C-alpha cells in the first residue's frame, strides 16, 4: 500500500467513525458553565430573593460561585478538546460504554450541581450554626463560634455569650450588670453587640455616675423566662452581678408552650434549624432551599417575610387584646412562677433585680387601649415587690413627640432598631439612676 492509499484509508476511517459524543457532551457542559459564569451575578440572585436585600456575605458567595462556574467551564472545554487532540483518549471515549457512562453522569450531576451552585448563596444567607443543644435549657449559644444570624455576624465568646468575655471574678471598684432576655436584649439584626441597649446603658451610666461598669449580656435568641432563670442559677450568678435586669417581651408568655417539654410539638426552631448535623447540610443546600421555597410560596404566597410578620403580629395582637382568656391561664401561671423563682433567687443572693417589660411596635399607637398585658405584669411585680419598668408609655411618648410620628423605633413587630435601642437605653439608665440601683 503506497502513501496515498494509506492516507485514503485513514480518511475513510475518520469519515465513517461514529460521532464523538463525549466531546459534544463535555463541550456542551463547558459552554453551559461559561454562560453561567457570565450571567450569574447579584442582579440575577436578587430575582431569587426579591423581598430581601442581599447581604455582603451573600455577595461574596456569589463571587465564589462565579469563579467555580468559570473553573468548571475551562475544565470541560479543555477536556472536550483533549478527546480529539490525543489519539488514545479519542479512541477510548468513542467506545459505546464510555459514551453511555459519560452521558449518564453529566445528565444527572451537571443539572443538580448547577442548581445547587445557583441557589446556595441565597440559601446560606442569614443561616447560622451558633446554637447547640443543652440538657437543661434545650439550646444555647455555641462557645467560641462565629457565624451569621439575622443577616449579621454573631461572635460568641468562650463562655457562650455575645460580647466581650469577662472573668467570673469581679474586679475591685467595678459594678456589674447582668442582663437576661431573648433576641430583643441580645440585639437581633444589630451589626455589633455594642449597639444593643445593655452596652449603651453601660456608656450612659459611666458618663453620668463616673462609676466603672461591666456589662454581661447573657441574652439568647428565643429564650423565655424559665431559661433565663436556669441560666442565672447555673452560671449567671458566678459573675457576681450587682444588678440583674430581665428583659421581658410579651411573646415570652406563650413561647414555652411550643416546646415538647411543655406540651408542644418541637424542641425549638433555633435548635432544629441551626444545630443538627443533617439540618446543617440541608439548610446550606441550594436544592433544599429551592424545594422549601417552592413549598412555602405555594402555602403562604410570594412575600414570605411579610406573611410571617403578619402571622406573628396577628398572634401577638390576639394575646394583647384578651390576655385573660381561660386558655391563656396556664401560660400566665407558668410565667409568674418562673418570674417569682428568678427574682426570689436574686433576693436570696442579696442581688437587686429589675424587670423591664418591652412593648410591641403596634402598641405604641394606642398605649392605653393595648396595655392589658403590661398592667397584668406590673400588678404581679407590685404584689411581689419586684422593681419593674414598663417601657410602653415612654416609647409611645417618644414616638408621638416626633412630627410626623416616627416608626423608626422598631424594625419589625418586636425588635428595636439601633435608634430604638438607644432610646430604650436612655429610659432604662435614667430609671436605674432614679432608683439608686448601683449606689
């Protein structure tokens, strides 16, 4: 066979060879990821969460996804070219079983990975794993942890509190205030722990009294009075506080009865969502986010945050309107029992205590007509000789003083803004001075 005949045989073989489907699949996948790298950005991601501004951490995750898409595009495009550039690879990939396996793998995995990467930045936005199980209190903040919760970064010290870590032993000539409470007291959605009212009170009192004051903010998101009492008895008292302040939010009366321990059906939203290993994977998964999102939209409508707020507001408003209904009596009995135990424990340790009752945003417009719960709590405090401060009158007056009346005190139904925390700190600091708590 001469040279021309050999070239003809090779040419005929190439002409009659089956198409290189593996190359087509690889190049197609590469083009898909290249297009995704070009088009996937914060504008596209905002379409996935139209009612929420993108957090800087989410934006950073979007940049990471773009880099992953570009890297995958290059990998598939280069791999596709290698199937025709290198003879051994070319002959190998043209085997039917190789084509079938490549097709099965790419068809199954590429779309799943594609969806996972697209939705992961918005799935992880606002998720936090700073909570862990506790045998007595059900959940608590995880010591030495740092993560995002409520769109802000939580930094938890070695003793499991948000804020600077303090030794249990109190320095000489220092006054210590221990704060117990829930997400309102800890500073939910505040970018820095010092913006929460407890630390603002510290600054105000130091300026006014020239005392050196240390703040221990022992609040934990979702806590109710029974958990605050448990923490005080177990650990809070070790800080040798000169004053214990209990931040009481009106939903504290009903919250415990969502828990299985008190006849409910769960072990707490924070523990379920943010602690279990399976839930960690599920709540960081973009595909799981997509499934949950579709289910929630079908159930509640497109604006989930607004719907959730309306449901919470309706529940609280019903309780505020008629707190003496018979079905609420067990909840009140439990609340008063826990408050009695907590402040009784303080008296037994010769530590003064202060109950601070927080209103909801809706109450500020009609403090007289919506104050039944506050009156019930203040009456209980008076009967037990517990110092108590109802914030509703002062906050309502502050809001009405502004022209037009401002809604800038609260970011939602129960959580104050940075400005709201500052106003609350001024009111509480003034009350503490009037009552001589730190004299």
